C-alpha cells in the first residue's frame, strides 16, 4: 500500500511567498543525500517544522516536500493528526508505520521486529492486543517504536517523514515523537512537521520553540501579501481583474492562502472578471468559504446531503462512504448523490490517496460543519457511529471514541465496549488512553456486580502514570461487597505496590498484614499477603518492631518447603533478613538457594520484583558477585522481554552497576549506574530508582577519586536534603557522610553516622557488609575521639566476622588498622590484606594494600612498603580508582622509592603517540593538556595509557625512568 500524504486540494499551484521555507526544505533534502555534486558525504537528517494558523498553507508545503522527496528517489512516510482521532492511542504512529509492514504475514513481522514483536506489534495495530498477560510499560513501547523507526530509516534510506496537523496528534504518538525526533540527525531521516502553534499540546511543546536537539526554529508562515493574492485571483479570472477588486479580495481573506485559493476558484466558476461590479458577489462567495456562510451554503444542498455531511464530520478522517450513509440513515444511491454535491460545493475533496474513502477539502471545513451540529443530534450521530463501527468490525477502540461523546445511560453494552477498548490500550502501552475510557465506563455506570472489577482495571491503568489515583480507586473497590477472593488479593497487591511507590511504606505493610488476617480461610492468599507484609515491613525506615518481625519471618520460613511462589517469596525475604541482621553468611545463602528452587520471577503478575532482586543481592553481599550478576542478567532480560523498560529496568541496571562496584570494576560500574539513572530520569514515578542510582554513583565516583563530580551530582539531585521513607541501599545518609569525609568535613559526618547507627541498632541490622556506618564513624572520629574510633572499628570487625564474608572482614580490619596505628596497626593491615585477597573486592584490596604500604613506609620498612604500594598501585589502576592510584604514587614519592620496574619489554611495539602520552603523564601534565596536544579526547588519552600499560606491564607512574631506556619506536 502506498504511503502518501493526503492532499486536500488536487490543484497544482505555485507556492507564493514561501521562498525561505522552500530553500530550507531543499537544504534539508540535500543533507539526506550521500553525495552532493558527486562528492561523497555523510547523510544527515533532522527536523523541519512549519507553523501558523489554519489556512496558512502548511499542508501545501508538506505536499511540495513529498513531491520533491519522491523526485529525488527518497522513501516518503506520512501521517496526519485528526481532530476527532486524538483519543485513539498511536493513531499517528500507525499511519506512518502500517503501510510499510501491513503486507507482511506474522512470520515476516516477527523476523522484522525481532525481540520487539510482543512489545510493539499491538501498539502498531499489526496484531490484536492480547486478552491477558503482561502489560508493557509506556517506556518500553517507546523504545520499541524507536527501534522500528530506526530500522525503517536504515532499510529504506533515505527517508522523509511528513507529519501534518501535529497539534491534533494523539498523546501517545506525540510523546514518542518528541523523544525520538532528536535521533533523526544521526539517521538518514528528515522529519517535516506542520502544526498550529496555539493548539499544540504540552506533549509536543518541544516542536514549538528553538531547540538544540530538534534543529532550527520553526518556520512561522505569514499571510500572503496583496500582490500574492492578486496573482492567485488573476490566475483564475484573468489578468483584467482590477487592482481594487484584488485588494478587496486580499482584505476579505486576510491573506490566508486557503481562503484566497478557494475564493478565486469560486470566482472562476461564476465567470466573474474581477471588476467593481463583481464585488458584492465576491463578498458572498468569500462568506461561503468558512463559518456561517459555509453552513448556509451547505443547508442549500438539501436535507439528505446535510445529514451525510454531518455523519462524515462525526467520523473524522478517511471517511467510509458506507459508514457515513449508515449513520445518516440514507441509502447508497442517496449517499453517492450527496457525495457529488459536496464535492461540487468544495466541501469534500475530489480524490484521496485511498480511493475508497472520502475526505474534507480542509480541516477548517470539517471543524465548522461538526460544530454546527446541534448537541442532541450530534450525540445521536456519535451513538449511531459507535454501533456502525462495531457492526463493521473496526474494533472496540474505534467504537469507544464515539461513546466518549455520548451521554451516560447505564448501558451494559457501552460499558463492555469501553472496558475492552481500555484493555487494548493498556496492552498497547497506552495507560492514559485506558484511563480515559475506564473513567467513562465508570460514569455510565456499570452493573453493581461489575463495579469492583472495573475500579481494579482503572487502578491498573493509572498505576504507571498516577499511583496516588491508583490508591484511591483501589480503596473504593475494596469497599465493594462480595468481591471474589482472588480478585481481592490482586487489588490488595496492587494497592500495596502503589502505596510503596508513593513512599508510604508503613501503609503498605499495614494493608498487607490486615489482609493476611482477613484471608484466614484461604491459606494460599494468606501466605501471599504475609509475604507482601514482610517485604514492605523490611523496606520501612520507621518499623517499630523489626526484631519481632524477623523472628516471625524466621519461624514461618523454616516451616515452608518452597513449593509455590508465595512460599518462595517468604523464604527469599528470610534470606535478605538474615543477611541484614548479620547472621552467618552460609545461613543467608542457604535460604537464598532454597528460594530460587522453582524460580523467582521478576515480572510475576501478582508478586513484585523486590524479593528476586534482594535474593540476587544476598549473593553479592556474601562474596558471590558472579552469581548475583547472573541472576540480574536473567531478571533484566525477563523485564525487557515483557516491555518493562521503566523503573524496573532502571533499578536493575543500577544494581548491576552496584555489583560491579563491589567487585572493583569502577569504570564499568559508573557506566552501568549512569545508564540506570538516565532511564530513571525519563520515567515518571521512578523516584526510588533515582535514589538507588544517585547513591551508588556517588560511591563509585568517590572510589574513583572524583570528589568534585560526586558533590555536583549530590547537589543536582538535592541528595542528603531529604530522607526517604523507604530503605534504600546503599543507605543515603551513610553515602552522604562518605562524601563529607572525602571533602574533609568529619565533624559534619560524625553526627550523621551516629544517627544512622542508632536507627540500625533499633532494627538489629548489624551487618557492616550492608551498611558500614561504623567504619565511616571510626574514620570521622579518628582525630577528635581516637578511643571511640577504635571501639567502633573493633565492633565492626566482630560483626563482620560473625557474618563471615571476607570482603566485609577485610574492609573492617583495614579501618581498624587506620585508626589504631603503631605496631598493632601494621598487624591489622596485614590481616586486612589477607582477608581481602580471599574476596572478590578488588578495589577494597587495592585500598588495603596502599594503606598497608603507607604504614610500612612510615615505619621505615621500605622494602615491604614498596611491594605493597606497587601492588596497590597496580590494583588501583586496574580498578579505575584514579584517586587511589594518585595516593599510591604520592606515597612512593614520599618514601623515595624508585618507579615500578619493567616486567617485560615489548618496547618495540610502543608507538610515538603512546610514548608521548606516557612522558607527559608522568611529567605531571593533566589529562586535558595531554588530550589537547595529541588531538584526542580525555577518554582517548586514558585508552592510550591503558595500551601502554598492557604493552610494558607497568603503570604510567613507573614509566618515567623506564622510558629513558626504551629504544625509539620503529618507523
């Protein structure tokens, strides 16, 4: 099927006074070509926007763009917003994409869409929305549409995408387009849009103002001059048209190209010559172009024609003559006659790209006719339209949009249609559309026995866009009598999720506990509610009886074999609680393994992913990060396959980075967490995911020695100013205290960490592997209260030994060594290194090695100090801990130690650029200076030095003396 921008006027006319716009269009089209005048170039896409009031010629410009693009062999895709179709989710996107994919069978579609098939096929209208199963989140669907549009742009390159009447596009299409448009510059894709600025919705606001992402300022189309209008008039009536007549035509049309063209055509049809005597007739003809004069002209065409025009206006775009006839209650012959009359009167266009459908000559005409229909008649026509659309098999969504215009009558059929249309919207990734439909169904109203289920559906639709509304709807639903126990359990689960997402953890835990008591007659549901109660209680910062809950959880978990998901979630909660309380790691691991037998789904319809995530992290805290990474990779893949690419993916990405941080892969950790934060920032309601990402990113930046960047991040997000009601890890106050310590502000860090300790002691959460508040406090007090510092460090070591993870023991021993000093401190340093060498914590090992080396150097044991410092330096470089590496270099220099000797001499492979980068670096030049001289980015310099390191087996700090002995690189 050809994809053509529909042309409301078949006449080919020159575009007067649009030179600037046409030059911009030609320039943009030139940028799409891979050669210009035979010279190869990289194709460059972008955005071109034309804006102005109705009738200013926006559609004519897009039509010209289509002609010029096709003449150059470009692929043209197009779509148009419709005033009556704004409520149809992804209506504009479907117009653009469907013609390219509609001819494919299911196998071909699956091959083309790949892993995105189950996520976007329903949104694109290529398959019917599934009747059940997982609902993709809007972020996942937008990502899928990005992929589809990118693939079309690549496979059909170069592509010109024409979008007319953008101000009337549906919200879902606009939201996607606004996020995708900046990518066009990197593709061989030109997006050309046209819209009325005063009617542009918020979702498309970016198109209405200058933007570095979206290209140049929109071209605002000005009214035509008197000279241009005179040219249009004389092209129809002849050159003899008088100046005064043409001037009057310009004044009466206001320079509107649409009105000027329509008036001139009517003048020509009446064989007027453009004289002073023709002025009264001209004024009558001008009045009939729009407004009351148009309606008066329409009334003169007869009652049957008027009813047919009304029916067409109710249907909107791409009007089916058969449907219009049925709605107007006239026969096919009468409909054909009415069509011809309306075409002759220039109400309907003569032809469209889709020959079997009708279209109004201009949106202004459609709007004028629609608004002229009396309220009662209009409602009746919409009601007839809903019935006709359903009977024609065009789908519930198409019918439901008419029901939105009909008064509530308590119709069971209307409720069923609206609910089905909402289900389709929800499974297409359009929760806002589903919310509108379900709100209307609720007003109908539904039968009493259906009300609770409908409220539940409405709550599910609002969950991702307005969780506070979800709480209201579910509380109202739960007050309804006679609810099926399974439905009630689903409602309660969704209610606790919504409360938790709005930082109301205490309410979430209470609701689950109350429901567990209520469900005594249903053991499985009771277990499910107990599992939720344990989860939300564990995430409460203000839990009163944490130890009591832990004891109850332990007793219950020990009785359960782990047969169903409810039992496994309780056992998984027990694994997390054992770890938090600092019970022996083997016990926590045993519970975690038991919970995983039979599987823990990250996307279970009636269980959150909090427990599967927690179980995976138990392995990380217990020094099995590889196992944790495997579980995260599997869980994130499960989320992505279901189209869950919002807060779930953000948190998964962030915590994957946290695992890498704990392993000491700091560069990888930073990249992963930044991606998690990027996802969280663009997802509405992903505040908890932001908290996780910011804290972990601050810790990672501090480990890399980038204190200023960490402070900038904290200030940007006001981190440290607010304490969330949910338990976040790493603990935000502890992380903020680490930042204060890195900035040399121990007096501010100490009271903050003291409060954290009091909170955790009250909960009996004593595992320093999870929250090393005692280690930070010991460091903060090391000068002002050294005895207290030592006591805190000693207690942290004891708790770490009770837990049994080598990384936690080694980290605690390192802090104890730092605050103890002397000969005892040296022994503790050695123990810390020994423990950390048995752990996966590479960064903590490097810290301990440098700390031990520095202590040995101060004690005069230079040979041992050199060995430790060299090992620590190498570990720091390997981890990407630039600050720690710099400290190791300073310690080496202060001790008068020679640079690290060569391990092997592959010097003949060292290039001149690598040699120069190394020389400048060891000479003290900053990375920015090196980058400027070598014409590289700072990242390029780091990669170059990494290459040097790999070739000669040493760090840049040890290159100074070694380079002196290198032979010059071979030419």
